[in-house]
C-alpha cells in the first residue's frame, strides 16, 4: 500500500493497437495503485492483461475502443487503407458523440487527471472537460499514419492533422526509449524502459513447462500467424525447443510447445535463450531488460520499427531474420548467431515507477523539468513528419539522412565525421591497383573507392563498420580477386517526359548524382557465404552452387533489408529461366527486400533475353547517390550500373542501346513498373553537359545536343514523392494507349466507309499507327479530337475494342480512365520537343530563352491536364514565374521557364535560365521561399556527369600493404 492520503483518480486511455500498449500501461498503473490512487482503464484488451498483474479494488476496466492502430492482414502485413478507414469509422465519423460521452464520463468518475497511451481523442476530451492530460509513448499516430496517407490516398490526410491537433492539448509527453519524431508534443520528459516485472524464475518456468534446464529454447512471439506459414520440426536445430505464443491454430510439431493464451509473457521470455518475432516496444523492452537475444523480422509500414531496431542493435541484442527464411523454416543460422550475441543493456528498467511519480506530481501541480523539444529538435521532428506525408507506396526513404545521423550521434555519443572534399588524388585510390579503366576525376567515384577500401578488415579495423549494411559488405568480397565497378547517373527530364512510351522525341540531361555497383564473380567453392545462405545450401545437399549476394547502402535510412541473397538456380524453372510473372511474385514475397528486383532482375533478363548462364557466384555492393522518389531516375541508374557491372565482369558485349532496352525490361517485367525507355537510355548513353536527343521508337538516339553556354538547367525537388509505379502514371499511360486504339479504329472506319477518300495514304498510316507521336497535331485536331471521349470505363473499352495493345499495363474493368488529355499530351509534347531542340541552336537572345521557357510551361500544364500535377510542383513553377516577371529592376528575372518532370505526380521540376550568377541566386531564393511555405527544403540538382557507357568500367584489385595506409 502506498502513502497517499488524498487518492487521485486517473483516467488511463489505452490504444487498441495490439497488446503492447496495454502491457506497458499495466506497469505504470500498478505503481499508481500501489501509491494509493485509483485508475480507470479505457481499453479494448482482455481483462487478464491487467488482472494478471494487478489485483486491486482501485482498478476499474471500461471496455471502449477509441482508436484502432494499424489494421493487420496478418502478423507481418498492414492493410494501409483499411487502417485509415477503420480509424475514420471509430474516431472520426462519431467524433462529436465520442467527445460528449467522454467528457460526461470523466466528470462522472471525478477524474483528476487523464493519461493516454496514445489515444489522440483522449487529450481533446480531457481539454473539453477541463482536466489536464499527459501522453506516455514511444511514438504517435500522426507519424505512423502519415505514411499510410501517402500510400493509400490523400483523401484521409485530414486524419493526420486532426490527430496532431488532439495531441497538442496534452501538457507533455512522457517519452520512452526508442522514440520516433513526435512534433505534435510541445514538451517531453524522458524516462527509462517501462518493463513488466518477473513473477517467476527461469528455473520455475522451465519446470512448470516440463523443459530441461539445459535445453535451448526459443520463444516465437508474433501475436498472429503470417499468411502461408507452416511450422515444421526442421525449422529448429537439433536439441532446440520452441514456445509458441499467439493465434497459432495449426497442429504443432513435437519440438514446438503452444503456450496458453493468458501466459505471462515476460516470465517465458526471461526463461528462453532467444526470441523470434516482430519488433514492438513490449518485446524489445523485455529483450533488452532481461538480456535475451532477439531475431526479428521486418514489417512494412511500421514507422516506429527503425528506431527500436537501432536501439536493439546498439545494445547487441538484435539480429535481423529475412522474412523468406522465417517462412521457409531456415531458422538455424539466425538462432546460432543470436545465442552468440552479448546483450549489454545496463540502463534502468524502472520507467513505470518513474512515470507514475511524474503523473502524480503533475496532477498535484508540481512543476516537472522537461526536455527541450521546441526549437531545432522540434522543427527537425516536424520536417521528418513532412517527409512521411510526401511518401509514396513501395519505396522506403522514411528517415532523412541528417535525422538518422543525428540519432546515431545521440545514441553513440560519437561525433559525425565531417564530409571531406575529396579529389582524384585521394589516398583511397592508391589502396587499389587499377587494372582497367579511369575514374575520370569524378569525386563520387573516389568516395566510393574510399568506402570500398574501408571494408577490408585486414587493413581497417572492424570497429569502423558501425552500420549493419557495412558489416554485411565487409564480408562480401575476396580481396585477393578482381572487383568490377560500374557507374550510372540519374537524369533530369528537360522535355519529352511521359511521352516516351508514345514514341516522342525526348531531350534528357544526365545529372551529377550517380549509382555505383561493385561486383565480384567467384567460383562457388571459394565464395564467402553469409551464415544463413550457407545453411540453406547445406540443407539442399548439392554442394557449392552459384549464389547471388547483394548489399545495398542506404537501408539505414529506411525500413528495408540491407542485404539480399538467393541461389541463382532459383531463377530456373526446369531447364529454362522462370517467367517474368514468377519473378515478380518471387521478389514481392518480402516487401523489405522488394528493392532487390532492380538489381537481381538484371541477371534474369540476361538469362532470358541473351541466353546467358551464370556458373559462378556473384557478390554485389550497390551504393546510389541518386535520391529515390525525386523523379530523377534512381531506379534506372541502379539497373544500368548493375547490368554494366555484370556485363563487364562476364565479358558480355552489349551495345549501349541494347543495354538500355534490357534494363527497361527489368523495370517493366521484373519490377512491374510501366516506364518508357528514356531513363535507361540517358543513364547509359548520356554525356556530361549535353542533352541526349532520342526518339523513343523504341530507342533511336539522334545524337547529343550541345547546351549553349548562355543557358543552364536546374532541377528543384518538390519533396512530393514520385513513383513511376504509381496508379496515376499507369492510368495515364493506359489512357494514351486507349486513345491510340480509338484513333486507329476511326481511321479504319473512314477507309472502309469511303475507300476513295482523299489522303488515303495518311489514313492507312493512321489506321496502323504504331506510336501516337507519329500523328501530327493538325491531323489530330482535324479528325480525331472530337472522336475521343474525355473518359471511358475500363469494361466498356474492353467490350468494344478488346485490348489496348500495351504489354506492360492492364486495364481495370471497374475503373474509369481519362483518354482525351492522355492522348493529346504526347502528340503535342513531341511537337514541343522538336521545337525546343531547334530553338537551342538559334541565336542567343531573350526571345530564344522566352520561347524555350514557354515550351516548358506548356508541357507543365499539359501534365496537369492529364492528372499528373501536384501542389508542390505547381508551387515551384509559380515561384519561377514570379521571379521571371519580377518588376524589381535590381533583381530582374533571369529564369525563363519550368516544368514537372518524368512520371509527374510530384518529384522534381526542371528550370531553364540564363547561365549567370543572378540565376543561381534566384534558384536559392526559390528554395528558401518554398521552404518557408512548406517546411520542406528542396534539393537542387545542378551539374552533370557522364553516362555508364562513357564511364566504362573499372577493374581493380586490393594492393597488399604492410600496416595501415598513410592517412591525411
């Protein structure tokens, strides 16, 4: 019994997302009750979650659900749209009645204080009732739902703002370790881990379960069963037993033991040797507190996960298990790795008691010392949330680099290394013998060689490998053998854009940012395999066979796996390579590794299209500076760099054009994104500071166009994430192909109705029209524009025309498609591109620049007519116009035009201006104005670099040295 003379009444609201919130709330409530106070729990969790730990007449349970958290299709998969719709159903639609009911209830129980973990509307209800409130959590739902909004549609965006506004009514947040950005809270107090106490010793638990004291035991804790999962006895190494929690209804093998549903999990975890499960606060805190190694599997769209994962790994308590190996039963290497970890968390685990006392002191009006969450840290958190609100499905840049680095700095206490302005004289270049190729003085290539040199443990100490991806990369290469390096840049779409799939002329500029791929082929008997890959191969009993191992830098900034591996024989279906459809399904099985399709897909395409067979193992390191989701062809850069490295290392002679077309097949057929070919062509064939002129029928290079010295191009990132695989891009493409089909049908009907009609040859050509861009604008306006519907339903089109003749998109019979705008755009864009190219060679004048800029503006508004615009890109174009037409004589505009680029729907804007200092200053002014308006500081793309063909490839080998190389 506590010491309170005047008991307080606490109303404690608990999120309906799983049991994790309820289990940590129990520990806080237990201390409140122990100190003599009354706690009313508002919860959807079963009674036993609370009553197992608290038996007291001062605990009251009220079964009400006021939020839903994340709706899960299974233990590892979130249904994004269902989550938003469910939250709307539970907390948005009945909001007024909820607030009225909660205010009345709080007054009825005479609540002194409201605590929320972390139900948004509870904070607003408390405010309306005139009662103070505090939240306790490691994340907030505005941060989690921000990604769902972008992946599932903007119609639910108001949910995020409403949640943030609700949270703003609480006084502060009691912030738990492993916390996410939470900008809605003005103040924060950090407390230690909140962990449920143990009731029984390890020996007692094992005795009750009939488990030998010396047996190796893993607890399987998912709270649900992933789809298609079958547990088999050979999942476990010999001598291991598995304790199974959660909703597993299947019959279990003899070495698996199902625990009762109300089992007190902390006791069982502490009695085990290892945990296999998904990352959540409850499991992570108990693994850290009781020093139990945790083999975890990633989940998509759980934005709290990277922060908890970093904490796990920092304290040497976590090892990542690939989802594929979990589902197929290859657990052995992960368990062996896990039990050799040395968990080292020595922090306090009395966060429940400290939080309870904070709540009591706050309720009594005592001041609490809060952390400074205002100023730069709160702004940083707000910008991170902004990044989340601008994301798109499938791609995973969830945490900006500067935020990730800052978190690492806080966590480790180590200062970040300052970026060095490397030149081609860097000593890292001297670490390798250059057997072929030239780094061409490219600073990014020098830096890539630097990062490569630091992976050799015999030269540089392994302590340097702080990040998980670097640890994996350090075991990737045999430093006695040759390594091949290829480089491919992203591109800035100057003119042409989405008209590439309709056969348009396009003008593209390779940008400075590029992707590097280092590749080594190895005899399977000498390949350094990761442990789980070796175990998988041993299990097949076929001896050493070719294996593909990939490490991708940049995974630390997102919730995706840093590594991928597969047996190359997995690409075979009998005697032939697998179909592209099977490949798409293969790479889609684990969303955290879907990125590997862009890399490994190059190998399958070479197998299918050129008949190449790979008898050696392949190790690849991928490092891309081309930012994802900005509309500057990050995916094409990866594909072209990868295929270039594969071709160089295997002696394949592939022409530049064929290389680009093969890489397009990777994106179209393996990844499943319906892009045209201009991205891959520019990345492969581009030249620094020149525009690549190409007619996409399918990929005919006209040549390189010099950029006049008085003209300059910039790219400005809107911060709104572009995805070529997004629904808008695909729908517009389908609309264009529908329009072509209708035009052909109209032309054919005219011929059949009147075979003697004038211009019969033109009609015959149009009746067999292969590319929309071969139709001149005047013919389109004269004969066809009025024949095209604004929109058409998928089922009606299919019924009348059968097919739209596009092999990389599929018509949804239940969907309506815009046809006229989507058809008109490429026809006129091709004309604009031709005019733009001709104008570039005309005499230097303001009229020339004004005309070039006007063509870009027309292109921009044509995108919008197709439905491919965005608020951010429109704002940037408007800012360019304001600069151009400024009447301030001292700052006369030297920018002349701008347009959205690539696939549209966000991404980057291309700007044209005079090549002078004033233009650069105006670009920086636009950057500042955009940040002031949106809180997003845009990236600026300027500069250019050579394409993959011009760069060629490097073949290097590590020089053997005595001692460490001399460092400056």
